C-alpha cells in the first residue's frame, strides 16, 4: 500500500507567502511556529493529512522541510514544531510575530488513520518525534468513536524535553491512554523512568483489536520499538515508521534524501515497516 502523496493537487514549486502569528518556545532548542496564508484563496485551497510536511523558505537563507504538527481540521493556521538545527531554523526562531516567509506544500505520504477505523492504535514518540504524530492525536480525538483502544507512549531524554505537556490531561480525558517516560529524571519528576520500549512491553495488545503501531523518533528508538512489537505478535504490515533525511526539493528530484530505492520526500516520510525493513538493517545508509 502506497499512500496518496498529497492532500490535494498543487504546484510543487509555488511558494505562498505566510505570516507568523505565534512563535514560542516548546522545549530547550525547540519552538512552535503558527503560520497563516496572506492570500485567502491559497488558505482556502490548503489542506494536509497527518504526517505530511511543508517546505519553509527564508529568502537569502534557504528552505527547510518541517513536519506539520497541528490539527488537520483546524484551518485558521498551520502549526509547526521546529528544532533549531541549522542556519534556517535558527533564523526562523528569531523572527518576530508578523514576519512573512514562504511556504511550499504539503508534501509526502501520511499516517494511515483512515485505514485504521475500528482498530486499536498505539503511538510511540521519542523527543521531537511527537510533533509529526500530534496531527494523528488530533484526528483520533475528533473521531474517537471510530477507533478501538488508543495508547500514546511519549519519551524524552529529560522532563524539560517533553513536548506539549499541558495537553496530556485533555488527551487522557478524551480516551487516549497517555504514558510518559524520561531517560533521566530530575527532582521535579515523579513519573516513569526508562525507554519507551519498557512501557510498550507492558501495555496490553488485544488480538481482537488488530492493533496498529505508528512510531516517530530517533531511528534506533524506532528500530527497537518495531522489533519489540514484532516479538509481541504484531504484523509487519501493521507497523508504520517516519523516516527523516535531508529533504531539499520535496519532489524526489535532487536525490539528497534517497534511502535505498526510496526518496523520503516523495515516497515517505511515512512508510509501512515491511517496505523499508531490509534497508533499515544497512549500517550508515
């Protein structure tokens, strides 16, 4: 199964002007940035699916691929959660509210939420990996009665690195079992300590619920998460991973994001595990 590449037809080279309406720190080295389209027609045509990404353009500096981290049903603005990792992201973090940048997108494949109706879903996020999964959480909350048991496992190196902590109780109140763990605790932390796989190993997986697992985070975390899920009897075709590489063009032309026979910007970033399992075993690819 290969998901649709985009939510709607669009010119992949056309950058729309968007304005920053909110920018705020989310964690050390991570910030949230909400954008609105300057052109009402472009705003009306724009939509995305959970897991897709945009190319954000700063004149004179370049473009950067950023996953969309907002609610797909909320049309007022487009939310991004961004880690400062280079010249473009650092410059973007310093822009004031009201500044304008360019946006191309959306691009890429998406999480298979529409194909999961009636099934249990387990989401496993590590660090910044919660950002591409947050649209899935929003979709599940909006359509809660269409799914079975919902579990979200969130991991971070330390408590300060947890994204969206103020939203966890609301997610729980709407029927998602949110479990949070950190690698290293501080004096403020009273929750779980350890890897996300430790938590995953303890949650029940109902055979009748035909569970689906979606995971995003460091590749080593996703690898061990998938191996544990397979060991617990989950089927390879029910496991989905989000892969990242240097995505420069977003349409598979430049080759910078090639991963074996795949181009992550065009064929991914969301892949069914059995499609990339053999590639993930290759060291340093």
